[in-house]
């Protein structure tokens, strides 16, 4: 079994070389990690995104759906949408 730090280092190495944007959020939908590809796709550096709400990279039409989904999840613990399969358009 790998240690958490080994998994974290492996994840970061993978994310740093990925051509797709990888963004990790916390339960409040605040961005806690963003890989270098976010700059090419969304126009923000990873440092600019860390600490920002996820909806900063979402089109306006998806923001309400996202906020309702997060609120429902926090209230019930049930996911309504598999966010792992959602693609957000870049710039």
C-alpha cells in the first residue's frame, strides 16, 4: 500500500503533465488544486485559481446548476450529477 504522500506526489506528477485541465475542489466548491493546463484552457494560472470558487471557470448558464447541486450534496450526501464526467468549455 502506498503512503498518502506517495499517492499525492504521483497525482501531482500525473496532473502536471496532463494536457487536460484538472481542478480539485473542496466541499465549499473552492479550488484547492489546478494543474498547468488550466492556463491554456481557461486563461488563468494555477496560482490565480487556487482559493477561487469553481464557478469562476464556468459559463454563467451552468453556475446555478452547480450551486444547487453542491447545496443538495452538502445537505443530503447524495450526488445528483457525476461531475467527473462533466466537461466545462474553456476560453
